[in-house]
């Protein structure tokens, strides 16, 4: 689970990127869900989403907006800037732009 300060979250993101490559919003959601030992149904109920929508996010079939990323982060009590940054990076990656997103809070 990603907790603590934004610096800790940023450090975790850097570590994950080194170990597994680019991290997507779906990757973070899956990591969070598994670390909390939740099923897709349980996480969906917590966030107000269907199991299928959670599955689509985790598999990268759907992207989230900045607003939705913010709402998810608030709901699971995680740093908003971190989750928004990853959601924005997904959108940049989908547009095939060789850019790196950084969000400061």
C-alpha cells in the first residue's frame, strides 16, 4: 500500500519504475487492491465502480481522468498528486509522446 508523504510515494514510484518499468494507474490499483487483500468486487464497492470497471482499469483497457484519479486517491486515502501523476502519464503514453509527467502538490 502506498502511504505516507508525497516524497515516500515518489520514491516508491521511482523504485517501481526501475524494477518493473513504467507504472500505470491500473498497476497501482492492482497493487493497492492486492496489498489490502481485496477482491475486485470489494474494491469496486469501496470506490463505487463495478467489478468489470476495476478489471478494465487493472488490465489497462480503460484510462481514468484526472478527476477520477483524484477521487480514487481520496477514497483510499492515498496522496492525490501521486495518483493523478500516474493517470496523466498513462494519457501521455497512450498519445505516444516521449514525455514524463511530474505533478507537485
